[in-house]
């Protein structure tokens, strides 16, 4: 069956009122709105981006053909029309419907790490996935399925490197209390997974990446965080004490362990991690001739003192102006993410600590110099501790949401977000603004975006 429109305005109206259609044939010289512009508008919508479009025109020059194809057409045919060629091109365009099955697979692998289920395959077969309302309903269904736990796990591994949490062990001289504490390590990871799943389920704002007044803990992690009244291995949502530094992904123990090497913490490593993965502003790589700054475990100098000398090199100063502030703000957390007031050292300090660790080893270490977690952001914002630093970051909530959007896009499509994608990313953010950049809303708008639908 064919539906006929006499001009561009009627074509757009019929598409939105009478669709979906298996394909669309447009004359470039349509009255009202020409066929090229109609094609562009159709392809800008979630429903139209999956609908094959064949442009027909008397213009046979290369420039017109290229303009049509770049405008979103799937094929371009010149007049006079040969009916056999026209039929062949229509058949070729209809084969593009296979993209519905590709979309079903992409959606299922994104949100469930599996092949499409029967419901999703049926919708792809019927061509209904191009309908925005149907696509939104399927996204909600997939996010509410138990398989969504796999999405949360794999996305956090990709984004936050949580799969690297066991790559290092705490030094048994400096941190004997952590030796073999797998309950704590496993609890760290589970906290992050439950927390991100809660951001999705409750459509909570992306600002919760940086700070929140709650988290998920069991008994072991609650003791680690100094949260009272939690007993047993079961996790529960728990309000944090006032002025607790642990709200938000930024200061979750799993993130703080992944960004330490087990012996020392480094503001450089943690700073680069925060800039790349939480703020979306990766620093330039260091010059090959400049050696890395290694913390002094003997306790003779703090990492801040060592970095001050390092920044005297002009080639290092500009990057460290961005890297150091988040790294310094996180210095109040040790290699396992527990709050500390002082460093520990192996050679000197104000107090000698000795005993037998969890693994049965004898240890000796010293209480070292006081931690200084203050700093100045590149914009000139002064902070004395992590709480003040979080407040400075949250002055630009859109930047936090933009980074989360781009991280999800990379994971969903397997492709980096390029300069040419900036308008589509901005459109996702604008459509998410009314929900205060709710994480579930961001996922919906990513899937409705051409960046996802066209991959």
C-alpha cells in the first residue's frame, strides 16, 4: 500500500500521523519543503532515522547526488525513471529493514549483555522499534529485568576500572589491618554496583556521581566508613552521617582502591583518573623525558612537597594545574579508601607502631606527616578538604552529566565520542535537563539519539 503526499508539509504530517512506513520515496523538487529538507527532518527523528529513504530527482550531477546522500537518503535515483531499476532500488532499500534487528541486538547487548529476547525480536520483525514510544517502553523493560545487573557490572568495569580492584594488595608493613580482607574488597565493589543501579532505578541526578547523602553498606563496609548501626553481611541503603566524605562515586572505597597501588596514594594517579573518568577533561600525556613522581615511603617528604618541585618544570606546570587539585582533595583517603589524618611511613614519624598483622606477619611502621588535602582548582576555587572540593565541582552539574553521557555512549556504541558528535550530545543533555540530568533519562535519550540508532 502506498500513501501519497502532494508537498513537503503534507509528507511530514503523514509520516508522523500515519506511520510507521516501510520506506519513503521523495522527489527532491517537492513544493513547499523540498525533498532534501524533508529527508533531513525525517532522519533527525528516532522513527525516521531507521526508515529507508529513496530520493528521486532530475538532477544527475555528482554534487546533487552527494548532497542527497549526505542529507540522510539511503539511495538516490535520477529521472527519467526506469520501472525495473526503480523496483530493484525499492527492494534494496527494504533490505535495510535488517537494521531493526541490528538495533534490537545493540539495545540488548547494551542493557543486558545478551542476545535479544523473544519480545525484542518480535518488535524488530514488526518494524516497531523505530517508534519512539515503543523504544522507550523496551528500554524500561530491559532496565527492570534481572539481566540489567550485568549491564551495571560491565559498564562500571569499563568506566571505573572496577575489574582491576584486585590488581594490587595493601602493603603488609604499612597496612597490616587489610591483609587478606576479601570481605572488605568484595563489599567495596558491591557498593558501587548497588549505588549505580539505584541511580538508574530512581532516575537520580548525575550529580550523585560526585556527592550524595546516602550509600549502600554491609557491616564490614560500614565499619570502614565509620557508619554506625549496621550488622551482618546483607547490604542496605543507609543515610550517611552529616559531613561524611563518602557520598558519591568519587569517594567510594572501590574507586579509591583502584587508584592506589597498595603501598602509597598518588595525587597524580588519582587526579588523572578523576579528570578522565568523572569530569571528562583528560590531561595531556606527560613529556617522555619527564620522570614520574614517586611518593617517599620513608616519610622524609610528603607527595605535595615532591610535586611542588616537579611543577617548577614549565612543561609540567600546566597539566599539574588540572591534575593536582582532585588528587590533593583525595589525599585524605588511604590505599583502601579509609579516612586518615596522617600518612604512614617505614622509616620515621611521630609514633612507632608495631605488632602482628591479619596475615600473621610482624610489622613496624610510623605515623608520618599530616595530610594536607587543600588546593586550588584551575578556575581559582580554593578548598580545604574533599567536602569543599565536591561543592566546587557541583557548581557545574552539566559537566558531570556530559561526562556520564559520553561514558555511556562509548560503552553503548563501542565508538569514541568525536567533535562532530557534540550537537547530538548537547541534545541528549537538553532533553535530560528537566529531570535534573536523571541517569535513567540520560540512558533513554542516548538510545533515542542518532548516535545510538545509526551505529
